[in-house]
C-alpha cells in the first residue's frame, strides 16, 4: 500500500504526466509590486443572536472590546472591520444561501443556477490567468446528511450551472500547488491535448466547455511544473519552511482541527508564494451535521445545536441520541462551536500577519471576508448576517472598527468592493453598482 | 385523389394550435387573479411560484412541472390558504391542469438531448474492472458525485469535469494499471502487449479505432519500450489511453444531427444503463457489424446482459438511489456500541437485498404488483436471523422463495424501514412520506410556515403519549390535516417494525403497536400486507408511472422534461400490462433511448 500511496500522490500531481514548458507566465518572474490577495471564508449554521456584535465600540466606531464569543479574534481587533446589517436580498437558506453566498442571484435547484458567476471566479477570470491555480477552492470532508447535496457544498460558480469543485485533502492541494513531476512525458501531453481539441471541434456550444475543462487541466499541470521549477518559488518555499509553513505531513490529518489548520496553512503558503492570489474555504458544508464532540463541553451536531431553542432532542434536526438540559446550555454549546471556528481563523490571521510582504505584512495586502449566510441559526434569520472583513486590502480598507449601517447592506456591495480592491474592473455585481466604501 | 383543402393541410403539418393558456382562458384567469395572484405575483413569488411569469409563457405545457406543484396544493386544499375555493373555481382550475396533462401527451415525445458528460466514480471503477480485470476501490481516491435533489449520480446535468477530478481520475487509472501489470508477479492482462493495447483501447473508447489512433498508440509503446521494461512501458501506454477524453467522457454518442443514435452509441447506452460500465466485446462486435439495432439481436442482448452478474449494478445504483437504501451504512449509521446487531455487514446485506430484489423482478419479468407482494427475497445468515427465517447459512446472499408474510414486497424490507426512521424512534411521517414520494411519486407539499412551533406545543402537551396519539392531535389542526391525513396512516401500517426494521409488538413507548390505518378516501387497512393490498388496488397507476419515470431518468442519465411524459405514460402502461422485464425492454426501445438531438 505504501507503493500505491506514493504512486497516488505522485499521480495526483502529474497523473497526466506532463512536461516542463518554458514559455509560461510564471517564468516571467514575480511582479515587483505586491498584488492584493483575497480570501473568502465561509461557516455554516449562523451565530446565536447576541454572539457576534462587539461588546464595546468607541464613539467613532472603533472596536474596543469584541463579543465574548469572538474572544479568539480579540488579538486581531485592529485588523478587523465588522459589518452591520448585511443581508442577502435573494434569500439565504442552508442550500440556497450557501450556493449564492458569493453570487449576486438566487438559487434554482432545477437548473443549478446560482444567479451567475461567483465573486472569486469573476476575479480569477480577470487576474488569475498567470497563477498556478487561478483560485484555490477548499473545503472539509462532509459528515452526515447533506454531505452530497450540491447546493450545500458549492459556493463558487464559474458560470450559472457550473459549480467549482472543492478540494479537501491537504496533501493533494500541496501536490497540486508545488509538487510537479520532473520526469514528464511531453508527447503524452500533446497527444491528449490533440485528442481533446479534435473532439471539441465536433461539439455544440453547450458541450464545448466540458472539453475546455479537460484542456484546462492539462494547462494547469504545465503551469505547475514551470512554477515548481522556478528558482524564486524554491526560495520562498525554503523561507516559508523556516517560518514553520511546510508541506503537510504524509499521513492523513489526524482530526478535524488538524485538517482545517493544514488547509489554512496551505492558503497562507499559496498566497505568499504567488501560487495564487485568490482562495476560498468552506469551514464546513452549508448544513453541517458534524458531531462537534471534539470541542470540550459540546455534544450533538453543529446544525442541531444551531436550533438551540429546542433542547429536548426530539426535533427533526436532532440525531435522537442527544438532548440538552436547557436552552441556555444548548446555546452555550452553539457559541462554543462558533468560537472554536473563530480560533482557527484567528490562527490563520496570525500566519498572514507573520509573513513579511513588501514593507509590511501579507495581511496588509490581503482582504479576508469571513462569515455565514445565516444570522441566528434557530430561526434561519436573514437580517444582520455575521460578516466581517480582515486585512488591509493593500491600503484600501480602514480596519479596527465597526462599519455602522442603519439600513440593510446588500452583501453584493462587499463583493463589488473586493473586486475593486483586487483591481478587477467591474461596474456592477448583479444589480449592485455601488461598492461598499470601507476606506 | 382530390387535393386537400389548404386549411386542412396547414393544421395537419403546423405545430399544434396554440393552447389557450391561463392568461387567455377567461375563467381560469379569473380564479387565479382572485385567489392566487396576491402572493404569487412576480414581486412576492411566495414559494417560488410566479404566476405572472407562468401567464407570460407562450406554451403553458412547457411549465408542466411547475403547474403540477400548484395542482397538488389545490387538490389537497392547502392553497389558497385561509380561504376555500368554491366548487366551480376548483373545477375550473383542475380542468385547466388536466388540459395541460393532455397537451403534454399529445405534443411531447421529442427525444431530448443528453449533454456530454464524464463517467461517474462507479462507472470508472466498473470500466477499469472490465477492461483490466482488477478491482480497485476508488472511494478513497475520487470524491463522490454531488447530486441535485432527487437526482441520480449518473446525471449529465450534475457531472462536471473539474480539472482536479480529471487529475485524480488519472491517478486512479495508474493505480489500477499497477495492479493489472505489476513489475513482478502475475498480470491480469495477458497476451502480446500490442494486442493488449488494441483490445483495451477499443473497449475504452467504446467504438472502432481509427487507423491513426491505433498506430500512434503502438508507436508510443514502442518508444517507451526503448527506455524501460516491457510491463512498465505497457502501463505508460495504457495510462495515456485511460486518461484520454475518449475514455473518461461519454463522447462516443455525440451527433451533429437529430435522429437515431449509432449502433456504438446504443451499445454504450445499453451497457451504462444495465451494467454501469462500458460495452463488452460482444456488444462492440455487434455494433461493428451494424447488427445491434436489429430488434431480435437487441432483445437477446438485453436478456444476456440482465442475466450477467454485472447487471447487479442496475439493482444497486438504480434501486438503491430510487428507494433511498444507498444511504444505509453511510449516511444512516447507528452507533455500533449501542446497537451491536446493526453491523456494517447486516446493513450491507439490507442494501443488497433491495438491489437483488428489484433486479430479480426484472430478470423474472414479474408483474408490476410483485414490487409490493412478491414472496421471494434474498438474505444471508445475518439478515435471515433479523427476519426470523431459519436454515440460511453463510455470508453470501441467497434466494429464499417464501419470506414471512410481513416481509413480502418492498414494504417489509429492513433496508427501507431503517432508512425511513429517526435514529431513536420510528416515524410514521417519514415512512408515509417515503410511500407517497418515492414509491407513488406524489410527494406531499412542504409544511406550511409555523409548523415547527406547533410541534413544540405538542411536545409540552403530550410528553409520554404514543406516537399515534401525538400525531392524531397534530392532525386535529386543519392546516396539518390536509397533508398528514394522507401521510401518517401509511406509516401507521408499518409500526410493527422498529427503527432498524425488526418486527415488534410494542412501540418505543411500550404501548402495543396498532397497525391500522385509514385514508381520506375511506380505504382501511392493517399492517404491511393490508397496505400493500390497498396500494395494489388503488395506486398501481401512480406506482407504475413513478417506476417508469425513475427508470427512464436513470437510463438517459438526465432529468426528465415535460416532453418525456408521453414516453413515461407508454412505459407505465407496459409495466402494468407486461411486467418489470418488459419495462426495461421498453425503455431500451423508447424514442428518447434510441434517438438523440444534436450536440448543442
């Protein structure tokens, strides 16, 4: 099995066994000015009402003390911009709200239409062309019901009806980014490419994109090989290793915490090394039924906990085995689960703050959008969604404060502002023409 | 012969005259505007039902499925809410809905378009097994398919070719090749390398090879052999074949014009339908000779394929996904410590039982009703013990001719009873819903807003009451009753089985189980046998339609549209008149299976 495992990992990087091509964008070297990066971090099942908004805010909106449930993020207070009254006007249920979290539209299960391309994919199309991976899309392996539901596992769309696959295995991600095979067979690559192109010619416009994806896979491996054999990449990887950011261990992650931390580390490494400028991670799928018993003092599944007002364990969201003594104790567990995830994000922000970039930190050049598609999970509440932004966005964002908003703030305005900060020219995102002013 | 008058000619050849839609028919329009539009205009669009849009659609029949949802609500009286339609208005609406059904049968029948798709994980695994003679479990290597609600994994609408998937498929291929052609030891692929290469390549591409394709592959092998041992060279050459879009994608059926599909496309459709794998040499030979489309040849091939053990895929993938039992042991998984008898092996046997049972109905050409009352089944020792059947030994499932009466047909199968329970108790609601939705294809509408609050009140009122008493109180509310009067009694009939599917006399609360039920139409029954009789007597029409719909969608690997309703009606009639084997043959003979619209 060791041999097989090794063969698989090698294969995962270069199964189509592709050669080194000299003519690639990455051989041009890294741009001299540091580009802005963006990261979207999604968590499911919302936050209990009252467990998100800061405890104390100064007169000009400056963050003085965060909510107790947000304690892990307290150390990054000065790098946070908390948003108020964010909503998704097209609706936000577990399935629909996940599928449309990053899109401007509403969800149609029949046509798999989430209302257009998602913000990360729009950005990837505009600025991702030179990257090894135009946009990194990650998630964690699902647990329990809805683990194979398309809408709950998809938040990136390259176009309406075209969901983007999410990688969950940290080792496969590392291989994909950095582990190109040196002994590639060029004729094989050319042969496959020719076959796909010939096949594509005979197809109609709807079917052609399927072959385009095949061709893209071949190009992706080429880019990877060029990137991996680039001296600048090797230097950055060596530096990163010094800072404790290396390849994930060969063994599968031991538990969920390690799995998430490894994925976060990979995002940091990918952004810093220039493998990509864009990444998104679903901390869990849109109706996570994961047993959160690995968190001290918590029992039951995440989704069941989010319905914290029913505690007798007999509602349909429960597993039937678990019950709670009171609303209060169940809510405390719900909070604890959310806080535990904040801790993972805080650790990721530590990484971004630790990595030097230009004159400052990688965090200063990054926009991290973090939040959920649901407000209070018990009511599937739609108003005032828990959303925050972290990082300086290359100087675009003034952080350390709460951005007051009396009226409902369409989440699309955040996406439009992110596109703008990334340098993507876009007049509108869906119907929204006004980017959020976060300066 | 006298020339036909021009007018007659026109009506004979022109597409069917415009159907007066809801907007044109005064009476229909009036009812909708009076009772529905307030909430269902294009601004509010409650429940995703947009009447203004539906009014504007040029051919109302194209929105048949949306109208059917509306019909279900009107029929049970859930819509309009807080207001009862008078008899005239109700008749007007139902008449309009009926006219749509008639239209669909008259105007539908276009063969439909199967978008280009990749192989599923199961199809890739089976193809590698058949081409290379090795079993490789792909579950750890490739992510499972994400599915849209109610869809099968093999659905061209949800099978996307992600670059990552393609690379991982490539890894899987290499792993399988390493098993088939190890550096040392016995290889499962025998013969001269050139012959092996040609044989695998033809099977992989599922069509005749062009001279150039073959000579290129052979040249690549010869070149590889210069620098490495023979087996390694053959592995590399085969890796190229099995990473090709011609293998990983179902491109063999692509057409540029509408019309009958080619013999090779037919061979593929057949084998993916019945085996979830590519065609074997017999099918390819017949297709090469242009004989597969011949009715007798085709019928003989279907019979051969169904008898082959590869047909088990039809039971596992089609029946398992249709009836929901594929969730058992993966999504539905009791704690092994608390429930020691629900072992992985017994759950596998439960899944396999349903798969083998449905396949056997097909193989033996049983009548439609056998789905509900067949006396045979398939059990191994562990499952037999579960059912109280004596004299079955060993782990292998084997056929028994007579099961206890309550185990006859689908309603007594543990796999179904366990997947339609909560982890801590049985649920007449879930089981009743399964009967209506999966078996009859007449799903009840979703609960109205506020339904869960009522549940909370119930919990406080009736702490130790039996399920039946709780549900009866629940149904005393008019808003709940309209649906639950139909749902719950079906589930009561199955209360003689616990949440794992074991027979029981007492329910979870310790009360004697009461398996009597009564439907709104007055039909009464007791226990699974009684329910089966009622379903056979009154609902075979729904069941045959549902079976036809599910099987056709599975065979075509795409969601059905209103155009397919005509085929569905024909297939359902075949099932009702001639049985399960005839249904499969009729699917293979149907226009959507044998024809294709051009690539789009």
